[in-house]
C-alpha cells in the first residue's frame, strides 16, 4: 500500500505492507535508528515519537495509519546548525542518561509534556514520563533534566547541574 | 567536598565532568546492534517451546519453507551434523544450542528460521510445526533435590540425581559449637526470588561470516567481548573458525546488568547459519523472549541463622543455600566460586565464626543465574545478613542501629580477616551509619514511630549497612573458564598531545568514555577532553575480561592509572634530557615537569609528548605509548549505610517509601556526578526486586509474567527521590584508591526496604516477608496475624 | 512481535465503514485507538483479515452538551477526556480515571469508544459508565440505536454490539446539583490493569439524603459489574459510617474476582470494600465543595 508522510519535515512516499509498524518504517525504511524498540507490549516507551505533535508509541501504530501525517523523531530535535534543544542539554548536563537507549523516547515524550505543561511539578513530571521505562538512571536525573528544560524554555535560570549530596 | 588535584580544564579525578558519550545518545546517534545493516543481511527468528519439559516427536518445516522470503529452517539435527548442537556454559556446564530430542524449559529455542526480512522470519517461525510429548516438569528445587525425583540431565552419562554442586566456606564444627552454646539464636527461611535484568535493549547480534577470507565478524550485545571471542573459538575451532579469524564487536549497549555476559543459543545459531550460508545474519530478541529465556538472576533459597548474646553481640552466623539453576548452570561466576562471593554473608560485623554452604540443583526452568547489577551472588548474601541483623535486634528488643554500631568492624581493624576467608581492605562503617542517621533524623523518626503506633498507624524504619566485594580479581583465585580475571588498558598519546586509550572492558552506560579519560588526565595532566576512549572491538582493544561485578574501575581503571604512570616516567626522562637536569631534580604537577626551585624551567606534557616523537634522548624508544594488564592484589570492599522510611496503608497494604538515604563508600571518587547517577540507578534496581519484580512459574513450569505488562519494572512514579551522599575510605591497595560503585546500591538497598516494612509490621508478630513485598503480601500477613481491620 | 498479514482500509465516512464491515463479516475488525487490538495482533492472538480504520471518519470525536445530555464521541482520545473542561465541570471522575489508564502516550491514542467496545472487565471506563448511567449509541446499516449501559456488557470480550455495528457515541445524563463522582483503582504499578477498581457517583439532596447512587466495579468480575445492592443501600439514606459500611460490604460480596498475580480473591473483595468506602467519601467531599 502506498503512503505519503512527512518525517522530520521531509516528505516520503513509500510502499508498505499494511502490517508494517510505524517504528519499523522509521528505523528500517528511513534508517532513522534513534527511535528504539524495547518491548512488545506498548510498555517501555523507547519507540516514542511525535505524530502530528502528539507523543505516541510507534510500535503500536501501523505505518499506514501515519499516511498523510507528520512524524518527528529524535533526529530532528537539535537545530540544523547543531545547537541542542533545551531537553537535550538538560539530559546531558544533568546526567539524565546512562546507556542512552531510552533517551530518545524520553526526550520525545518530554517535548509534548512541556508543551502541554510548561512548568510542571516534580510529581507531574514523574506521571508525565510514566510510559517510558529507564533501567539505568533511577529517574531522579531525568526529572532534573526536564526541570532544567522547563526553566530554560521559560527564560528562568535552571537549578545547578552539579550533583547535590547529603 | 571532594578535593581535586587538577584544574577543571584538565578534569582529572573528582570533577563532575559532563559525559563525553552523551552527545551522540541525546541526538539519536547511538549505535546499537539493531542499528547495524549489512548488504545481503538475513534475519533470524526462533521457534520456542511452549512446554517446560517435553520430548520432541517431530519438527515439520515444510510449511515454514513455503513462506515467501524464508531461506532456511535450522534444527538441532542440522547443527548436530557439525557437532554444534551443544555448547559450554561459563560455569563449564553444558547447554543445548538447539535440541535434537528434548526441551528442558519453556521458551527454549527449538528451531531457527532464516529469511530475507524480519517479517518473513516471524511468519516462518509461526509456520514451523513441532509435535511434542509433554512430560511432568520438575519446577520446585526442593523436590528436585529429592532422591526419588526423576533425573533431568539424562544427557550426562552416569548422572543419578539433579544435584549440581556443593560448596562451603567457614568452620562448620566451630559454628555448631557457638550456636549450641549461644543465649539467643534467630532463624528465618527466605527466598531471594528469580528476577530478570530486563535492560531496555534486549540481546541480539549480527553474525557476518566472510567465506572467502574465512573470517567472522560478530557484532553483539556483550559485556565481555574478548572472553566471548575465545568461547566462540573453543566452540567452533573444529570447523576451522579459529580465534584469529574471529572479531567480536560490541557496539553501544542499551544496558547490561549481567544479562549480557552469557553466550545465548541465538548467538551460536546466528554464527552457524552465517557460516553455512555465507551471508550476514541478524538476530534480535523480542522482549518476551528476553524475559522468558535469557539468564535470570538470584533464585536462592536461604536458611539463615544468627547466634548472639542477650545484650546484642553477634557471635556467629550460619547460612544454608539451595540454588535453583534451572536446566543448566549458566551462572557467570569465577570458576572456583560456584556460589559466587556469597561467603561475604558475614557482613560488616566483627565476629569470628561462620559457616556458609550452598547446593545447586537442576529444574525445568531457564538456565542462569547471572548477576542483576550485582557482584557475584553478593546481593543474596547481603540480604541474608542484613535481614538477620534486624531479626536479631527485634528478638532481643534492641534498636537495630545501635546493634549495628555495637558490632561493626572498627576502622582501625582493617585490613580485617573475615571468618570465611576474605580480607576486607578498608572502611569506616561507624562514620557511614552515623552520617545516614544524622541526615535522616533517626532519633526523631523513632519518636514519630512511637506516636504513630499509638494511633494505629504503620510506619517503619529500615537500615542496611552492607559490605560489598567487587573488582575480581586477584588472578591466583579468580578466573572465568580458566582465563585469569585481570583487565587492561592501552594508552597511545599522539605527537600533538592528544590520546586514544583502549580497554578490555565494555561500558553499558557506566560512562567509561568519560571516567577512564579522567583517570588518565589525573595521571598525565592531558585534558580528559583530549583523550578518546575506545572499548568493545577485539581487533583493536587489549584483551580483558569485561565489565560486570563492579570490576571496571578496580581493574581496568587501575590499569589506566598504571599505564599512565609508565608514560609519566618516560616523560620525566625526556624532561630531564630537554631541561638538562637529573630526573631527581624534577617535580611534577598535573600537566608539567619543572625544575625544583626554578619553576620557570618547565616542560608541559604536550611538549614532552611531542619530543617523544621529535627529539628524544639517544637510546630511548620512540613514541609515547603504554599498555598495562592489571592484576589486583585483592578485591575491593565498598560499603554503604542505607536508611529507608516507609508508611503502610493498613487497609490496602500499600507501601509508600517516604525517605531513602544512601551513604556510600566507594573509596576515591573519579566523577561525583557519575557516581551519584550510578547510585540512583542502582537504588531503583534495588526497590525493583524489593517491591515489584519476580519471575513467577506455575507447577507445570509455565511462566506467568513473561512480558513487561506483568514483570513490573518500576517507572518514575514508583521510584523514590533518592538522597545520596558518601564517606571516603580509599582502598589502600588500589592505585587510585577507588573501589567500584555500580552495584552497591542494588546490593544494599533491598534489605533496607524489607527491614523498614518488617519494622512497621513487627508489632503484630511479623518477623519476615520474602521480597518482593507487595501490598497483597502485607495484607495477607496482617490477615494471618489477625491484625487486619484492627 | 509482528502481526500476521491483513488488508487495511481507511473509509472516509461512517456509512462506508459499516458497509465494509458488512461485506467482510467476521474477518474484519474495527481499528480505533488500536492500543488493545494491535498488541493482540502482534502477539497473533487476534488475526483479522481486514482492518477497518475509523480514525479518518469525521464527527466521531467530540465532547458536547446537548439538552441535558453530555455526548462523547467514540473516537475521543483519553487525553482529550482527561483535559476536557466540560467533563471536569460535571464529572471529576473522568480526570480520576484517565490519569490511571495506561500512560500518556497510550492516552494520546486510546479512545473511550474502543475502551468500552473491547468488552474487557479489566478496562476502566466500563465501571465509570455504569456509575454514570451512560447510554451507548451504536450505528449499523439499519441506523443508530441506543443501548443502556446495563445491557451493553455480555461476557468476556463480548458486548451488545452486533457485527457491522460501530460504537459511535456515549451519552451521559447531566447530573443534578448535589452530585459528586470519584474513581480509583489499586494497581501494582502505574499504568497497570486494576487489582480492583471502584467508580462512584452520588447525588445528595440539601439535607444530605442520597437521592441517586451509581457504583461500577473494575476487574473483579468476568463482566463489568454494577454494584446494585450498594446503590440501594444508600439511596434514601444519609451517608453515615453505617450506610457506607453496608455499601462496601455488598460490593465486596457481589463481585466475583479470581485469584491471580494481582492477589487472591479474598484480597480483591477486601479491596473493593476499602475502595467503595474511600470513593464514597471522595464523592461526598466533592459535593460539599
């Protein structure tokens, strides 16, 4: 079946089997391997992308369902000139990642989270990323990374990125 | 405050340098195994057994072969022709690659389907028809030990039972005597359940065999690439694939935690298929396959006993373990230590008598067990001792913090000889616990608890003061399949003063690209930013045993420091030559040598490196490179003092972790930010088995929670806000005084949580609950004690 | 995990979708949010030959008030329900329930219609709709028909929807003044299906006497269950510790949970009682606000 969709602002027309998962189209057909697969039950969120601006799990959407729609993946998040998005900066400077496998999904989810709620509480952040599993970090620094980006987006000085010890 | 000897520009030890590897990960440019695409690559999928124990009557591949895109279906009979149907495990046991007649656990590999696409391979997998004759599975390890039970490993000639090995440490007779005379003896039966590392990236590989050159490149998710190259050569050498013809490449790894140490059948099948068809073959597990078939962790049944005085002096401990290994012993332990380092179970306490024994048994469950972010079996040991310490305090009515303070090994007593034979390097347990108590406000919490109890509310405070044992290991005692457990570093400094350093370890998120660079920066004064770190390619990196058991910093980190010091010695010689003074007249400060008393006579490390290529003394070897294989003189013994505070909903059994304070002692800290990150992550992998995770099997050996919908990996909502800090007692025998930290929190935190919950429930006569302690378990315990609804 | 091959159609009108369903019969399934169906297809538990994607059909996603009835289009996403001001005004229970359904990404796709049409007693909306006395509107080749929520759930994955019918709207009577509602479920971790869940809507008159009560239970019965005896225990009475205890007792007795990984039957009954009590308190608290 022929479909046309925009991925990271580039128009693609592709012939796909109806059962092709959107995540496979992104990874295999378009070679955008920043979007990952971590489970088969729509649990882990590693495959999170933006579909018409909404964060969704691309392992549970058929590629044909994206026909005529616009997809954004992690590869489009930094500026064309290489400058990092506040979330990318936040994850890097607050040690919000270890192995990096969940990170693209976390960042894509967080983009929408901050769009809907520019100044979330810690609790709102935790619930907001509850569809994304991270096995390495224990989440504390991911929360901090998102708070950092929230502050940056709002033009407020983010909290220190130095680790705080008791 | 952590003192730094180097400037921020150099960023040696103690600096919270931002991680060098992150720039690719945050932009989706990490390079994981499933991102690899090679010309003509085929895809493999695996048909698995629905039964835990069954005879294979027939495998019909005819329908599968008709599926468009399917090019081959491989069974055990096919591999048998090449004698590739069996392989060794790391514990020198044996394991089927593909079965020829019997399946031994649910989800065992039965046939491999090779196709031109992932989708076709899956269709083919579904079309393979296997006829089974199910047999009565043996699932309960105690039953499996019963001499009347049927023998599972009939493949082993002469095997008459399901017993794998017996192992012991300590003094049995002396322990029995102390126990028989002790005023107080406490005992609990506990199970540390079967769990799964469940790294977010599953396992997988691309096996790329080049027929013309008889050369295999194996891209794979492995924590130990060099050892696996050797294993592959041992398995496949007889078909001409000898070790110089094998290159193992471990790309970025999406979490390991021990689950990516073993050789899984899928890897071997992929190699065999690539060898036979001459094309690259990719195999990537599904999550459910990963959970259901890859190595589990733990599954220790422990009878734990502690003897002491009425006043609270610990006199002796006795631990008896039954280890359920499933179908084969596929643990990842050093050869001489089939129960790993479980004999660290005497803990942080000063007493001289202990006996530890373990027996291992086969059952119809998947093979294992690997670590789960834990040095070899140390989590099981720590859980046993820390639970029993609280149990003893409860028995004699003494505050568990005070009891610990009264029994700790004193800092002046290190090196300390444990009753099971270990020599603890250093520690200050009193300082750690005191700090944790001060931070959490221990005395006030105990007061609050008294008030809450009077109101009928359930609140608990739990402590764990653990000693880890990591950094295997001294080669005299530690080997994996006969290969001694050293590790390596190779540093090459280019003429312009920038360096590349390669290691035998392999980061899975630990941040080696940053911390190793910082160690070298500390020793040589070359900015860490200018030091490129590489690991994971057996063609380029020096041989090493890999990253697990918190061993990278203790071994490869030490190797980096020693190799850098060799280079500093060379730099000193060149400086003496260039400044025309004797070596003794030179003084070093990070990044330069200068003449004592004449600091203007100076040569920077960059100038000295340049001279090593352009202007070096007659007779000196050119270049600026060094390699070191570090064989540690002893293990390192990180420790920690953790305090957890919980509130329990007495109607639902719901458990809320209100506070968790973790004070760790991992010796000198290389990068505080990374150490803290490791502690955060490790703590969440501590609360996971303490409250959520367990692989559950029914009586027929069917897994009941083989997906992430029911295997409950904590989210950000379940994970508490951790409060972390440290005390520092450097390891006296380690070149940079570091001890390793990646696993301490996973090892140390489950008993703190369990102790807190039991502390809350202890007024009702509840003395122990097995982890994971769920609301249901709490409710049930209250109900059984007649305390529910009261 | 990859589904078996199938054919896919994305009709632009309801009529077209219905005629496709008629044409392909039992071999066709309706694709709405897809977050129950696609995972089942990936596991090959469901193997339809045709998928009829209704996401492109206009006028199926709305939340509006018409003549004293709140109308929710079947394609309304959970995330829209979660943040709807209109629903917040009348039914605080929707914010309670949506927050506990799966996770934010799933709620961006999952639809309220799909949640109900799946006929799964583990889903959360069935209990809520029972408590709110909703009416289900189904559209087929013979036009629209209304199905009372009590007639809708027939069995395990079975509903009153006939083949060729599509659930198109949910209608909920606007509650009178003095009404409050609440939902909670116990879950093993966030996003899990309920160990037990309870939905409550209560109306109190000015003297505090209960004039109407709705109770729905999640995942403690083979089909979504209305706790009728609990409702009767309150209507015509004041909300007191005694009437609450009675309502809690009846609900825990009348459900029929099975023992599983989430807990024993006995535990689940006990949790139903606890939740009934807590949700009554929460609903009453909301009325007094």
